[in-house]
């Protein structure tokens, strides 16, 4: 899923770690941008 848009996915899981894994499972593992966005979501949820 190369053109993955996190806004379209609408991940609404209360646990930030579970949200992170849900997010990266939707990414192509070779798509560093998608994975980076998932990491940013995790950082934002933990602060």
C-alpha cells in the first residue's frame, strides 16, 4: 500500500501501541514514509 493516507484509515484504537501496530501493518514494509508517519502518531499519542 504505497500511497497510504493515515487520515483515510481513521485508526481509532485507545491503546497507542496497538494503534501503532495497526498502522504499520497497513504499510508496505519498504515504504519508510508510511512507517515514519506511524512512528509520529505513536510519539504524539504518548505525549
